[in-house]
C-alpha cells in the first residue's frame, strides 16, 4: 500500500529525519480526515486543532487527554478506529515522532477499545 510514508515495509531500519517524518505524518493524517468524512464522521474539531497546533502537537494533545475524543468514540461506533489519531500515532513509521508517554497512552486507549492494528 502506498501512503505519504511510501510503501509499507517494516524491513530495514532507517534514520529518522524529523521534519520529513512530521510532514509525511501531517499528509497521512489529512488523508485520514478525508476517509473519516467518507465513513460518515466529519472531524471538524480535529481539523481545527491540527490547523492551530500542527499535526504532531495536536496528536500528542489528543493522546494525552484522560478520555477519548468525540472523534475516537464516533470512529469506534463506525468500526473505523484504524482512522483514529491514536492508530496513526502508533504506526511503526511514526516511531521517534512522538514522546513515548503519548504513544503509550494512544496504544493503551486503542487496546482498551479492542483495536488491534493489522500489520
């Protein structure tokens, strides 16, 4: 599958170029927002947060919240947690982009709601 990150291949380790990784993450999140809309949920609040804070910071803020966002809950009801900010944060391609505590919080929320990433 082709994404802003390139072909999904968990093969060879590579050096993290943070600005490049950040821009690719933002592009992938933008694609996810469009997929959310097509799935029946308009992520207006998430779009606004990303516009104000940037994709990386907005994602960390979302993951660090004590409770899931309305977007997360709506995507759960739609059976589309794969589109959630939390799911995107925990992708192998994003290692090094987020603080480990934020990634752990995102992962814990996904697990709590029964989501298992297809690898």
